[in-house]
C-alpha cells in the first residue's frame, strides 16, 4: 500500500490497497481538516500519509485474508516527527486486548518491537531505537514452522527468538496502521506491505534497496547518506 492517488486536501476517507484486496479508511479526530496527504521528497515515492500524534489512524477492515495464521511479514517505511507520547503505540496491528494476532509497536523511548500471539504473547524488540527526522525501513517476519521471529531496521536484521512454533491466532478485529484511537504516531508512513508468509531476507533487502533508490531520486536523502546505507546493506548481504 503506497498511498498513491490521493487528492489534497485529504483528511478522511478511503485509501486504496494497491494490491486490490483490502482498502482502508483514514480516521482523524472530529473537526480535524488538516491535509494528511504528503508528496515529493516528503515521501518514499509519490504520495504518503501523515499522522498527527493524537488520534489519526488507518482502519483496514477484518477480511479473512488478513488472518495470517501460518506466518506473516510486515514491512513499511516510517519517519517520526516526535517520539510517541504513550507506550505501545501501534505502527501496524491486527487485533488487540484479549483478541490479538500480530503487530509492530513503538514506545516513548524509540524502542520498537514485533509481537505475535497464540495462547501466549511472543515478542522482542530490536537492538536499535528509533529517532526523529529519519526515514527507517522496518520489516518483521514470523514463520510458524520454525518459530523464528526476525525484526529488521534498514539493513540490520535481528533474530528475536525461535521458541514459539505454532500457528497465529485468528481475530475478527480490524487491522490498523499508524495508531489506534488515542495512540497515534506523529510522523509519516509509506509503502506498507503485509504478506501471508515469512518472506526471505533477500526479498526484504530488495525492498529496502528499492526504497533507497526512490528516496535518492526524489531528494529525500542525500547522495552521501544513500552511499552510506548501500555500504551497510552490502555488508549485511555478505553476512547472510
């Protein structure tokens, strides 16, 4: 979901799923008419969506195609204006409370983590904390056959554990992006993808590289930062 094709001013309404399966609804606070659509160098490519840190979020429904019991991959680009005001702020979340399944969250100190559920919670955080005013590529995968949960920040991939093996719980709750009511990020998200399996690390690295090339082309990062990130990516590829 690249959030392309929006018309300014955009502050509520339908956001089209570019894969054609699960359209989302952007929900803002009552009376909020600030334009949530961003473009150009503010995004990875074409349009992207901003969230105000108060109560903005995307609700993407509860279609059965989103009950990914055998495994899941979540990838997206994120740029925070400020760190969250409350812990457990949703970045991408399917389920919650007493009816969870899979999600990636961020805390007030920039710590972010992936969590999956089947009778018990299984989660871990990345070694690196998020900061503001930086584009990050985040990817989380869970494979029910191996029990392995990986969490990636840019090119830095961490094995968070391998002791959970089992199918993920199904839930009738909607999947949300960017927050959930009173817990919302203050920042921008782009190119959100959810897969029904744990995709290979080579595919995650290819997605990151493609995003870097788009950022460089639209002026979202300097050439120096691009080359630095490419060198880190190449080093990561060599270690796999």
